[in-house]
C-alpha cells in the first residue's frame, strides 16, 4: 500500500448503546485519504450517532477507530480537532456578532495573562478565505454573510486548525441552488488539495455529484461500503431501504369514488405544483425519501401558507391557522410525537379529550365521569397499555404514546385524518395495531392521508400512493397486485416517470 | 390515601404548616388568638387573591411581574376618584376595568406579540408604577389620605356578617373560584394543556393566545381588586405600596408546587404555600427575631422552593 491509497480512517466494529436502544450495531469501514466519502441512510439509521462518535461528542460503547494508523478515541470535540478531525454541523457553529477573523481564531486563541492574543496564523486564514471567496474579508461581521459564506468561514477555520479530515453534516440543507453549487466547488477544491471529506447528505444527486465512495447505514447496521462509480440512484436507494417485505394489502371496503379533497397546483417554497385527490373512505399514502416534501404537504393541509387551490367537498378552502384546519374537518397526528403530539405531564385521561373538550362537558362543565368513561373507552378500543387512566403520558412507551395521540385525534371525529409517520419509533406489535385502526377508520367512511418514509407501511396500508421527489408529485399509483416496489424506489429516487 | 399518593408536595406543606402552628402555639403566648390569625390572613389575603389567578397563569408557563404596580395604581386611582366625588361603587368599577387594561397590555405584549414575559411585564411594572406616582402628584401629595369620604373606608373595614373582614372573604372566594376553574371548566383544562406542551396545544386547536391573554387580564383584575381592598382597609393610598409583591406571589405559587415551566400546579397548593410563608413571617415577628433575619429567611425560603420545584420538575421529566 502506498501513501496515496492508504486509508486515513479505519473504523472497526463501532457499537453504541443508549439505555434500551442500540443505535449502532457494529459499523466497520475504511476512508481513503483524499476522497469524498459519503454516508447515507434514512431517519434513525444511525448517521448522527456515528458522526458524534467520530467527532468526539460521544464515546463509542465498543469498537475502535484508527486515524492515520494510530488509535483514535477522542474524549471531547476539541480532542478530535487537535488530532485532525473537524466537523461542520448542520447547525452552524459560528458567532454572528463577531468578525470573520474572531470566529476563525475562536477557541484557538493563544492567551497571554488571560487576554486572548491574535492568532499568528491569520495571514494563512486570509489566504485560504480569499481563495474560496474573494468577497469575504477577515474584518467582516459574520452576521452579514450568507449561509454559504458562513460555511466557508467554518471550513476556513477547520483548515487553519490544520485538520486532515473534514466532516460535513448536511451542509447544503439550508442552501439555495446557487449556494449549493458554490459549496460543491469548495469541496471539489479541498479534495484536489488532498483533504479527506466525510459528507453526509440526504440529497442523492449531491452524493453522486461529489462522492467517491458511499457507506450505507440502516437501522444502526452497516449495509455496505461501495464505490459510487457505476452505481445508479435506484441501486443506492435499494441499499438504503433494504428488502421491502410487503405486508399484505387489504383494500378499504368503501366505494372510494367521491373526492372529499382536491389539491391543485399547490406550491410553497419547497413544494412545486402538487396535485392530488383524496376520496371518501380512502387511505392515501404519501411516499418519498427524506426531504421529498411529505412533511410540507402535511403542513399545508394543516394551516401553513401555500399558493394554489385546495377544495374540500368542492368548496375552496382558505385557512391561516391550525384551528381553521380543525374547523374545516381535518385532524393531524403530527410527526414529532413528543414535541407536537402528547401532553407528557398530563395523564392519559386528560390528554384524550383535548382536541374536542365538548365530549367531556356536561351542561357547560367538565364532567369527571364523562372524562373517565371516555378514557376507558379509548384505552379499551386502542388497547393502550397503561397502569391506569391517571398515568402521565410521558411515562408510557412510544407505541402507547402514539395511541394516545391517535385517541385524541379520533375523539375529534374529523372526516379527514392526516397521519405523519404514524408508526415511527413504535414496536412491531403496536405498529400492526395502529395500521388496523387506520384501516378501520377508512372502512367507517373517514378519509386518511398517511405520510410515511417507510415503503412497507405505504404498500401494506394505502389504497393509493402519491410518490414524491424533490417537492414534486412524480406519480400516483393505485395499490394492487401488479405493484412493483422496485419501480416505486426508482420513482422516489428521482427517475422521470 | 389516593390523595397522599398523588401529591407528596402538598402533604409536605400541610405537615410544615401543622408543625408551624403547633410549634408557634408553644413558643409564643400571642400566637393562638383570633386577632393574630386574622392579621396573618389579612396579610396573606392580598397575596392569595392575586396568586389564585396568577397560579393558573403560571400553569400555562407564563407569569406576571407587574401585579405589585397594578395593585398600587388601582389603589391610588380608586382613592383619587372617590376623593373627587365619584361614587364608591362606580369608582371601584372603573378601577377594576382600568386594571384589566394593564392585563390587556401584558396580554398584548406577551401572548399576542410574543415578548418574553420577564421583559414585557417588567415594562408594565414601571409604567403602572409611574402612573400611580403621577396620580398621587395630581392630588397634590405623595399619598392620598386626607379628604377620603367616610364610606371609602367603610367599604374596606366593615366586616362581612359583622364578623369576617372583607379581604378574607374575597380571598376565600378567589381560591374557590379558581379551584372550580381548575377542576371543572374547559378554561382550566386548556390552561394545563398549554403549559404541558404549547405546540401540541396549538395543533389540538386550543386558542393558546386567547387563553393566556384572558389569564393576564384576570390576574390584573385580581391585582386591582386587591389594591381597592387594601387601600379601603388602610384608609390610605400610597403609590409605593406593593413593591416586591410580585415575588411574594410567585413564591407562594412555586412553594405550592406549580412549575415555572407550566403544566403542573394547583390553587390549593398555592394557598398552602402562601400560608406557610405567612405563618413563618408571623412567627418570626412574634419571637422577636430582628427584621433583617426575616429578610434573610425569606430569601432562603425562595431559593429553597426553587430547588424543591426543580426537583419536582426533574421527577416529572423522568
């Protein structure tokens, strides 16, 4: 092995356990010096945990990392930086109120009697900076720069610290197209200069544009490490999502021939001309990779601003807030259960009626009996495993918390129910139960929209599916025998329909 | 026993209260008397009346630091109008409406616009205090005392049924009202929901802005009412009264087990908290402990309650 080809990083059997969860289950791969090494995986694959271990933010439970042939086990982030691994986090790690110069020397100041001295390598910083973007100078206040320019400042800081490996966690997530191009050029230049880049992004086109090698993680396991040369986008998506075991699809029983919701030309910053219909008694699935625009569609249907037209039973809808959406007959099971769904401090009994307090009011007052009866009804109906209706929801398991959120939503008795990732973080048994609840709703004439990044959920549950890619609806398919998961994967990976 | 199981903090407070009463009964011959208890309750009443409303406000995760100033302003306004010929009943009515205006200002800044309650309500604290001083100045002096009509003080001093001071009756009514709101009304349920998770509350269709606004107005209303009661009883309106009252209110609320982050708390707990503070202060006076030690003890209680509150928050988060 000559010096050029040698692996700068060797990762062997990295495991990470959190109480009750194993986030990484043995990850091993090597990163070649002077390449752009991409890491991909869907939500919960273990990417962020892996980065945290690599950059010293968290220790690994087991396994070893070698950097340049020497064992590498950083105790904290500055440790990793000193040994040559710097990281650009998704959230910029930069102080708007300071100048570029101050930001670059931040944390690396040489001190004299407790007073920071100007870093002696400013000249070098200036040269690097000018090389990347001649419009940024050392004296500029960082707050006045664009996001891409701020990233360049961060990159410069990493280069001044003489790092040999730069980890970039979704660097383009907040960038416009022009800025993305610029950052891509910067990465290209860094590679030419011999720098090793570890690049994390969920935008597959970027992976193919810039990457040399890709490591795919799924559910904390390492699926494989491959050269990107000769690989196609659907190949990569297949690696990311794994074998899709089709759950048997049972069609909803209703006629499903009457549209309750029609969306025409719905656009936002992220969405481009989205069209779809929702039928009465139907389960409609929205499927796409992370960032394809599913969440944005859910947001639009729940009161976010949009251009275009949405009709409900033929009437044009205009709502400005969540409450308008609720009044128009929508109810939402939100994606972030803890942050947006449950009231953790409150008991199961207090949670359930909150979307529709009328159901526990008798003659204008809250009736304790009605409250208890309602809680018992839903605990029984949805099989919520709780030690009692007075148990705080925060102390329930993820699946049971989700059932409480669904109970709250069912109690609203809305005609259109939006479910954003209804079974994320829910164990298999509860998942099946939640799917049965959803199907039951549709059979009772309700219309359900399921937003999911799990193909299995979509193909096993939904009567029709809307496939999204990059903010657009690529295709709408009817579920049935001739459905090909391979074809679906190709569509959501960006193939023109 | 379910009660004991449900809320350890209340049990602790009841225990402390019982210990204080028993201990002070033995320690001081003046403690166990109708006069002394009436005095303690009168002192506590001002705090409890305001804290009844402020407790539910804190349950939503918000608080109001302007109550002391609104109390002073309302007392001055009521005295000024009464002295200048406005009928007592009408003067009280106008004062309460204006007091609600201060609450409206807090509601606007905190709930509608979204300014941090510390900053916004401290703003109101200064403005209301300034106007209180201004009205006193219009009257021609620092305080309004001379020239108040006879029935001005009658209102505050005539005991209800010839037996119980009005402030104590109002206190009991305020506590009762808010226990009722907390247990039996949609307003109560929604307040807890907002404090437990603001985002979930919004997505569940709860009018979070409206409810927090309403509570700010109610807190100001009760602060105004306290101002009227206090001025009438003392027969003197001073623009400088009620300084630091906002902290007395918050200490009572937190000691009673309400979390500053919202979602947890009860009116009854707040009442217990206020009584513990009231009897501790009374005991120290009776035992002849110098004033500065009382201040130190008060600070100790404040920090102690915050630590206690943190402990309970941590438990809830687990």
